[in-house]
């Protein structure tokens, strides 16, 4: 069966199931039944890009729609399926982003299996978890990406630990089904006080087609006091697939992020600075980028957030910079 036909069939089935329910069931907190609830978002934006060299460009339109189906079967068994509609540049606009089953042994210990997003990374893949419009752009070098495999999570008093055994690391689609060389992701999270979180990740995998290993390290911390949120992140990687693609086997990357967010009533303001570079095995720098981001936001309602962003990117190899202006409307439900 052609993939696009299957995707359309799934989409139609989901839409029919949701909208055939009674109006009261659909509007009452999106709890469609005792065992099924729905969350999601609609994202759209206008973006103006002004590089030092080259032509300016403006793009406007719909960015992404996602609907998350949350199943609760009772007795600790649950499932989640995230359906996403987005132009990924490959002509496949509909995607099953995540699909996994979770079994909670008790309030502390749980297991899950399927396709799921890595625990790693300060910044999230979806716009609902960002403090500004844009992501850093370096996640492909340092984060675990979407994964197919199994995972266990333990929540202790003041700390969490997790371990995932997966087919592949650093895959932003999570479509690899080859289990011949498994990857591992380890997480340790510490909460010294309620407002302070520290998380560290070590991920390792076999680099496809070689005898080399892929190693990713991601460490981040956040602290919240009154209306302020502070965050910092450092990253290192060796043979990240995205870096090997243009820097060759033995490629190394490192990067960091600093972020401050201030929120009051319906307004918010985010400052972010991030930097990363990629080197070949011989030590030649092939990518050296940094960016400063300023992003004020306004919550029109509980479901609608407006974000304006100014971002200045600097390329230290070409000594050129790019100014980007973005206006985003994010609807959540």
C-alpha cells in the first residue's frame, strides 16, 4: 500500500472518530472518553530573513499541526500517538511522530516501548516547549532525536534516572528499524530544590557503515525564581551522523546555550545566546556559528500565544551575519 494513501487513511479515521462524538464530549476539556483524551497545537508564522550577502526573503503561512492521542487503559497501562502535519521538505507532510506504550509499575518505575522522543536536550522539538520562535539549530549534533526502542524511567526522591535501548541516535524522524547495532541513552536528573533542575545525558551508538562509535553528551540546568527562568546547556559529540555527513568520520562538535526568560501576567520576554562549532578529524573547523535571540511574547488567551522574535546569526568562518524577524501565532488545545 502506498505510504501517502496509508497516511491519508489514518488521518481520515482519526478525524471521523473525533468529530463524530457529541459536542459536549468534544468541548469538555477534550476528554473524548474515559480512556481517550486529546491535546495538540496549530502553529503559523511570518518570517523575514535579511542576510549580509544575497537577497532578502519573506515567508508566511501555516507551519505545523499536531494532535496527540492519549490512551489510559487503567492498571498502569497507557499509550500515546502523536500525529503531525508539517512540510518536512521531502514531500511527506503527514507523519506519525510518536507512537509508544507505557506501563507504570508504580508511581516511581515505568517502562515504555515504541517510537518516542529522546529525553535529552533543553529545547524541545515542538514549538509548545520553546520560550521563543526558533530552535538553536544544533540539536542534530547533540540530542538523541526520535528513537525506536524500549526505555525505563525511575523517579526517586530528588533524582530521576532513565535508560533507553534504541535502534539509532540523532535521528530527527525515528524511522530506523535496524536493530543489529543498538544504541543506548542514559539520563541522570537531580533536583536539589524544587526550583532547580540539572540533567545529564550520555548517548552512544555504532556509526552506520563504519567501525566507529557515535557519542553524544548533553548537560543542562534550569532555575526558576519568582517570574524569572534561567537555563544553561553544554554539549559535546563525536561522530554525530549529521556532522559526519559533511565533516567526515571523526567529526567533533561542541556547543552551548544561555537563556533568560521573564514572565509577568500575559507578557513574556526571552533572551538567548547560543554557539556551536564542528571540526573534522584533522582539527579543521568547518562550521562555527552563533546567534543572539530576543523574543517578546503575549498570551492573548489560555489557548493563543503570540511571539515576536529578532535573531542575529553570525558565521565566524565567513564573517557574515543574518538578521531574522519572525511573528508566530501558536494555538494550543
